[in-house]
C-alpha cells in the first residue's frame, strides 16, 4: 500500500536556478524539477511567482519577446507533463484582453486546468507591480484561451481531485498571502485543503522568520496544508537579494523547508495528512458556522475536477516526521517549555481545588512508583506557592503482600527528603481480614493471586485514604495517570481509579517519565531527592500486588498490558484524530520500526530506546483497542482533574464522550483488514 492509501498526499515545492528574462532556459529547469517531483510520487509541485521569466525583470515583462517566450515555455512544460502524476502550478505573465496579469498556470498530464491571476499587487517600497499588471478584480472574463486551451480564469478556482478524497487545491500569488484576508481563506472555508502560494519575495533581514510565522499561522487558521515557494538564485540582484525559501506547513506545523540561499536547484517534499485536516474540520464547529455565515461569498467559487491517476503504485515511505512520543516534544527548548507548562497547569488546578474547598491539607498514597511521585512533587510545589507548610501534605506509604523493600525504601526517602508528613500504614492485616471474610483461598494458605487478591489491596489503600481524609479534614489526591485510565488498568470505585482530585488524570505515562527527568534537571531538589527520583525512573513499572515468582521476577505491568510507549502513541492518534487502526499501525511502524529513524530526546537513555516489528505493533494495538473500548465505564465516573494537552483528556465532561458498553469489533476488524 502507498502513502496515498493511508490518507496522505505527497506535495513538493520546487525552486529552480533561473536566468532572468530567459523563459526557454527557465522552462527547461522547471521541466527537470517537475520530473524529479514525479519520480518522488508527488501529487503536486509548486514553482515560484513569474518563474518562467523571473520576477525581477521589471519593465521587460511588457516586452512581446518575453511574453511570447513565456508562452512557449509553458507549452514546453505542458508537453513534458504528459504521463506524469503531479498537478503543476507555474508562474508567468499572461495577456488577457487588454491587460497583463501576473498568473499561475495550473496543469496536469498535458492539460491546462486553469489560470489564476494575482489578486493584490504590491506597490510600495521596492515593489512596483501596478506599473505592469492588472489585478484579478479587473478581469472582464472568467475564462481564458491559452495555447488552444479554453480554461477557467480567476482567483476563485478550487482544483479538486476526483480520486484522492480530501485533496482540494487553491492557488494564490505572493502578496495575496500577506494581506489581512488572503483569497485562500475564502477557499479554505469553501473546502480547499491544500493552499499554494507562488511567491517572488526578495529577502531582507528578519524575513525568514516572519515567513515561517505567516505560513504556519495561516495553515493553522485555515486548518489546511500550505505550500509557499519563493524565488531564488538567478533573479537580478540590482537592488535586491533572493533566498530560495520554500516551506510546507500543515495546520500550524512546519513539515519541510528549503536551504536558504542555495545556489542550486532545490525541491522539498512532504506528505500532508488529509485525514488529519478532515478530522480537525469535522470537530471545528465554529469553522462550519463561519462558512454558513459567509455562504454567499463562498458558493460562487468554482471547482475544477482533476484526476491524479493510479496512486497505489506510489511508495509507502512516509516523508514526514512521526514523533515516537506525541505527548513529548523532542527538542530541548520545546520540551522544557512543555514540562514547565504541564507542571503549572497541575499546580494551579490543585491550588484552586484547595481554595474552593477551604481545606488546607491533602492525603496522598506514595508507592515509590512514577505516578505517585509526580503527584507528590506537584503537591509540594503547590503548597510552597500558596504558602502552606509541607507538613500539611499527609503522605502514606502502604505496603501490601508484594511491596518490595526497595520500593518501600524509596517511598520513605521521598517523603522524608521533601519534608512532608510521611507515615507507613501496613494494609496487610486488613486485607487478610477481608480475604478471610470473602472465603478467598489465600486465607487458607493457598497461593492464589487472582484479580480479587489484587483488588482487595488496591481497595484497602483507597478506603484508608478516604477515611484518613475525613479524619484530618483533607482532600484525597489521586495519582493514576492517563495511560492507565485509557487501558482500564486501575481498580474501579473503591480503588486507585477514585480520588477527590487527580492532578495526573490527563498526563500519560511517557510524559510523566520526562517530567520527572526534567524536574531532576531543574536542580530544585536536594541530592537525596534527586537520587531517589533517578532510582524510580530506572525501576520496572509494577503495581506490586502479586508476590515475585519462583524466579524472583517482579510483577511487570508492561508484560501484561504492553509497552506504555506504544499505548500512548495509539491513544494519541485514536482519540485526537479518530484515525482508522490501520493508519495508526502505519504511523507506528514509521515511528517505532527503526531505532535509527528520527530524533530521540537526549533525556531518553540509550538502553531505553526501543524498536518494534510490525507483528508486535499490530498485537499491542489490538490489545489497546480491546482494553480502551472496554474500559469506558471507569472513565465515565472519573474524578475531577485539569486537562493538560491536546489529545490528553478522557474526561466525559471534557474531550471524550463515549458509551460504557460498546464493542471493539469494528476497530479490530478494520485493523485485520
């Protein structure tokens, strides 16, 4: 299967080295890059503004020799495009009636599909376009005959693929994208998902970063992919310079960018996610509301059908970065900002809950594992910020039948070094009493470690915490995380699923690990605390509810439910975008199939950098789907807690509303297919 089979479209931005006022030469360079884009299995390739003549030729653009040569160059490109997949957008000046227009010709497979004139002509500072060109609004016809092809003419054209769902292209030219309401804004409201801007755009200091902000921001507001291609080497440097800047962005994310100031031909490619754009637009009801308000402006836009041809023969090597950890940025600066923001959200959530209840104490169970550790650190930070003593944090470590000595020691180290009120409360006597009351075989000395045996311990811990909160006038702070909630890996009701307030409810396991690593790096804690935190990060994730086996192996959560790093990946793409399981698996293979592909956070130890084969990914994805769909009843009754990020909430009062009694069959069948 190709990338197109999974809802992607490969697009390209091409910046040829040109010769100013030499359309024949420029056409040949355009043809070479077109062929390269076709060899890359691209569905679209976009060239710069006035790329056949050069943007910087000033009054020469009105010379008949140049205009004739530009038409001849277009004819050369049309002929060369026969049998090739890409839709092509190429810039040239065109006489239409008595006026000269700065145009983008859109063509494919030897057929001219339409011509788009520039809407807004800059005439300030170094720009004098109104000296030469007429604007789109000045056109007296909505069709044009070029090289024997009579085609639509105007800025109101949307080129819609008939054989690639979701691919709808709108083209505009340079200044059109710099005005307050670009023509592509109207087109996006009318359904255009791919917005192309053919640009001249000479470079000045600071313009590179401004272009990035402009393009990413526009793609985000329009919920669209955006291709921006500026002029490069070969343009006249009489008074200006040109940096060959080309960018491909998607809904606020930069996917690809050219090398600035390159003196060679360049082509950049990226696979845009049409499914993502479709899903985002389905959810953005306000976008539909605005389209309805402006229907009179949108309905006149013309749609030109275009067939892209056979798509199954394209390759399946995805040309975009798929982060292994979608909840955790890879870059150091972005990750630090994310971690700081997450902690601030958690702290503010807890501070407000204490303020609203009028209570000044919390009760928390500290196991010596990841989740309770993060919740305790958040509690400490909260109490420091609102001016309450840390001793008002009533922390209890409650050893059960399988609690390891190392875990128990770490819990005490953490409570003592942070200066909270730490207490050990042995739950084994009360658990033994309950097991005896139940008539459980364990009470008769049998080594039966079933789900009842496990949940008796989880329930006793939670029951003690709630009664302790009653006794001390406190709030029970939950510790369970988003990953456990997604998998249903928590004891319902009187168990770790329940609390008065849970600061971890929207934080996945992979983010918790990075948050603790980041907290260590902040240098805020004592050497004793940081040493304990490092031990916690290095240990196996375990509920410690079942005693070690004869081989001494400790109960491992991930041996039972699967790797959290995969489950967090599945969770993000299933809930955030509603992707088909087959697409989630496809993305997981690109993210996790090769340990050497793509960047890793430097915080991730080398020995923790994993890769998974296709069979393993499919196995755990099926397990995720079964558990996720079957655990909704636990999420329906989940306690309050702050939403942390996009795709990071399963609260029935927030992001995720689902019945508690659905079947996973539809998703599992789709994965198998």
